[in-house]
C-alpha cells in the first residue's frame, strides 16, 4: 500500500471527500511512491473556507507577532533544509545539492519578508489642508491562492507565501500533482513556527482545484507559475472573476556569446545553465547564440565539458538527475529526434546515456545540438529538458533580432568583455531578466522576479516591492478632528485651503 498525500487545512491533515488520486513517482527508480489526493469542488471549498475563517484574526495580528513567526519559520527551515531537499529529490529527481540550492533561494524570500514592517510603512502629510491630515496605509487582501509547477516545489511557493503571510493574508497553496509532498512538509513547519491554524493551507489537486481557486469569491488574488497556455487560462479566468492575478509562464532563454568573450567561462556557463536540474528550470539556457567566428571553438569547449557529466540518481554523487516523468522524458527525447531529422548536428547525444540509477528511471543525458535554425521545433518550442541548442549568427544585431522575435521573454544573458556591447544589450533586449556574464540571472529576493511577453501575464512580478504591492492594497485616509471652527453647509466639491 502506498501512502496517500493529503490536504492541509485549518492546521491539520484533511482527507477530503474525493476518491480521485494521481500517482507520485520517484523519477530515479520509476517506482510509484505515493498517491496524491485530487480535490473535488467541496474539498477545495473546505480548504478555502479555512483560509477565509483565519483571515480576520491574522490580519489584526500585530506586525511584531507576524514577523516573529516568520523569523521562527526561517530558523526552523534553515536548520532542517536537508529534510526538505531529500523530499524534493525523491519526487522531482534533481540532485540533492541542487534541491538544497532551491531551498536556499526560497529562504532569501523568507528573510526579505521578515522586514515587512519597513515595507508596509505608509506616508503621512500633516496639515494637507487646514487642520486636515492625509495618510496612506497598505492592507492585506484576504485569502490568496498560490498555484505552483513541478520544477521548484519549494522555491516557487516561497516566491509568494512569505510575503503574502507577512502582509497579513492567508494562503492556499495548490502544488503540482507531480511533487506534492514539499508543500505539506512546509505546512507542518509553519505549525511548529507558531503560525495560527488556517493561515497556511495546502490543497492537492488538478484542474478541478485550480478552477475553484480561480472562481471562488473568497479568494482575492492568485499567483500562478507554470506553462504559458495554462498561465494564459489562469489569468483570463481569474481576472474575469474579479481577482488580482499574476501568472508566470514558460520560457525559451537565449545566451549570446560575442567573439570577444572568454570562451572557457562562457562554455562553463552554458553547461551549468543548460543542464543544471536537467534543464527543468524556467531560467535554463536552451539556446546558445554564437556570434561570428566563435562557434566552432565554443561548441568544442561545451562538448568537452558535457561528455564527462554523470547522469544518475540524485541521491548519489552525480551531476544531473532524471526527468520528472516518463512521459516528459519521452517528449524531450522526441525533440532531439526532430532536430536530428531537421538536419541539426547532434554533438553530444543524451539518448544513449548510461545512467547511475534504476533501470526504470526517466533518463536522458545532457544533449548538445549544433547548427539549429529558428524554424526547427527544437528551437521554437519550450522543451524543458537537458537539451542545449546552438544557433549560429553572424552579428550582434542578428542575435538581438532573434531574441526579440521570440514569443517568450523570461531570462537572457550576454557573454562579452565589451562594456558598451553589454550596456546596449541590456537596453535593447525585450526580456524581463538579463544577465551580463551571468547565465541564470535570477534576481535577489529584494528585487522582483518575472519575465516579459508570453512569460508573464499581469502587471506584478514576484517578491521584492512588486510582491508586497501585489499582496496588499492601498488606502488613503483624510482626517480632521473636529473643533468649533469646522461648521457650516457647503455642497461644492471640497477645495483645499
Ligand atoms: P503546468 O502548466 O503543467 O502546471 C502548473 C500548475 O498548473 C500545476 O499546479 C498544475 O496542476 C496546474 N494545471 C495543469 N494543467 C492545468 C489545467 N488544464 N487547468 C488548470 N490548472 C492546470 O506546468 P509544469 O509542467 O508543472 O511546470 C513547467 C512549466 O512551468 C514550464 O513551462 C516552465 O517554464 C514554467 N515555469 C515558469 C516559471 C517562471 O518563473 N516563469 C518558473 C517555473 C516554471
């Protein structure tokens, strides 16, 4: 009998009414290790009701008490991050050190949110009019939903919930069905940290759960991260239901290598950013754009670094883990097949990998494909696997045009020693996050994370000041303490004097 991974509602495990479940697998062995509950509408309503019931008291909890709870969560998570990393590896497949890195990036947002009192300060204008003072405050929204993808089961929810909770909201997390246990583990940690029941809830499920979160009037805002078609759907449905929505979508990230770049450093960066986490990162580099004369030497350097990489079970001493499911592994491999059929050159072929892991694991080794052209599906589609394509262009302008013509605009990078070229790129490229000799330019927690174009629907990026604004709304108070001089009838629009 495998374990059923359930919901967390009002500070306790909630089994729900629905009998529907989905399998959860260990990608390194192919073994079904558990079954995740798939909520029906009544289950979703039960969890949403718990978040709604907890909101008034949490909203009125002092900033001092709220931040003390956040500090306690931070300490507990830091002390026990190894446990969380192991859970991530067992359901996602990424190597344990990478899972620890994911938790560390999430912790940065918790630390940022510990400073919420400073971020929630409003303005105050004394005597804006005679004996009239005006001030602004920011208030929480209510229960909010966070719907997350499989690739960062801890970090992506942590882009949102520390800020949401610190600002006085209550949350319902809907994890990916593929790796649902990390959110449940974090729920128990919040309880240990002293968070009141009902402030942090976990709703397991699929489209049924998502649709209820998008339409239930008790949910005031939705933060979604996932593929572009679903992000578009979530944004359209949630905003039509009157909610504030930020929906982060898919990506196709390019790294431009100019002829003057340090090719050894650039090749290291391509390998790390192309194959880390088996390419299942929304900020992975999937297209290396080699400008002018560099291509042959650059491809050779990337290939010599790629061949020795060891693919295997993420709990062992390996460089790269498996893909998340067999279906996803086969889909990624089919793009390599299509690239080959379209005439691209397979320089390193991950399809023939000899993994250090179970015979039934979802293995695909790092794959380097050269001479990829923009009409090939291996270039046009988001593959989300360990496949690095090299596109050869003659000039900087050609590289820029290629990136700006792409429907996605999540991350990009340029490798050069020319400050002028880098500055021009930063100015001209239509992408939300730009690296200069940095392949994965994920912003620090006190800046905001988010792409442009089909990589984000909505106005607000995640965390940083945009995150604080997303999870609060502004109110301006005009105040006058009456004295005998304030009398009389005047129906005209108030004039300031
Ligand atoms: P996904 O879109 O399949 O799933 C994301 C979430 O949506 C999950 O919780 C899932 O249960 C739910 N969902 C799936 N189908 C749905 C439907 N028909 N209706 C309503 N909800 C549905 O994404 P994924 O495969 O889990 O994650 C990979 C994708 O996420 C990639 O496209 C990647 O680029 C993207 N991603 C983007 C960012 C970013 O910051 N822009 C970060 C991480 C991942």
